């Protein structure tokens, strides 16, 4: 047992030897443990602790807080999208092989900084689910929602630690844009029923999600047929991530828009586990 622990410790040291020293001073980047702990606490709260706490309480009225949150997330998502573009994808990055620039040039450091902020933003997005729990919208705490939010910070810790830039940031650019659009929708939905007529495009957000993952899948696949100075392990993970979420969102789309809702004696229930924010249905990304 002791030998196994020593062996694992040595292997981890070998892995860490490949880390990017530029992120050594960034918060939460010393070790993946804080990210694992925070994600574990998130899952525990939204599935066990939160519902137990709310069991004998009325749903919290937090519409004003959510309005502020949605506005902040629109600004943050828009900023992330702009910075990923300005730091690389609209500033010389190639859709083909794009290695990580490990230099200390202003452009390379700018990309490192926005990669870390994208990683940190995934913790901020925990509030999406926390708001569901506080409002007792438990049907919105679906497997898709919790799995996505619970895995992204851990995944991106490794991305920022070892490959903060280059090829793997393509999906972050797309994801930031999708979130920018989504939080605009959530903010409008939270303004009240009088704005529902302007929200006819909610169905197309799910289509945008699937197109996003399809683009990421196609983009990552090329690393298996061309030579590129980018760690193939990360290409495998990005590709697997795209397949998993493309499948989950396709299933969600079929249940949400292709199947008829399941009717109960006391009304109509959606059969799709649709995630909502404010007064309208919410799709996650």
C-alpha cells in the first residue's frame, strides 16, 4: 500500500513537471484539490443538503438577485468571448494546428489570464443551480445540468495548469458566446410575462448548443489525423466532452421539442427536465 502511494506521488510529480509556470501565482492553481472539493460540495448541496434545508421552507423570492446575476453573467460572458477572440482566435490563431504559446509575450500572457478567468467563471455558474434549489425548482436540477456544472471547473483546472491557450481554447470561445446569448435570454425572461412574446427563439438556443458541440467535435478530431505540437491527451478529452454533451443535448432536444408532454391528473408536466432561470425554460451549456 505504501509503495503504491509513493509510486502515485512520483507519477504526479512527473505530471506536474510539465505544468505551465506562468500560472503558479494564480488563485486555486497550486493543486486540483480545491477544485475537486468545491465541485464535490456543489453536487452535495444541490442534490442533498439544499433540498433538505428547503424541505419545510417556502421558496425564496430572489427575482431581484437573479436579475443582477443575469446582468453580471451577460457582461462576464461577453468579456470572455471578446478576450478569447482578441487574445488569439481573431489575432492570428489557426483553426488547424494551434500550439500553446508558452512565452511571456503580452499576447500569450493575455491568453493565460483569460483562460484562468474562464475557469473561475465556472464556479460563479454554480449559482444557476443554487437558485433552482432556493426556489424549490428541483425538476430543473437534472443530471445534464449538475454533471455539466460539476465537471467543468475540474476539467479546466488541468487545461489552465498545462495548456492555457492554443487549440483547446476554441471551445471556450464558442461556450462564452453561447453563454452570452443565454444570459440575455434569462435576463429578458426575468423581466415578466409581458416580454414572453420576444422570447420565441428559446428553442433555437438548444440547437445552438448542439451546433457548438458538433463544431468542437469536428475541430478536435483533426488532431488525430495531423501532426500538431499540442498534447493529444487533451484532444481526446475535448473530443469526448463534445460527444457526451452532444448526445445529452440531442436527447434533451428530442424530449423537449419532439415528444408530447406527459400529462398528469393535475395538469401538464414537461417530460424533459428543462432547466429554467427566471420565468422561462433554461437550457444549459
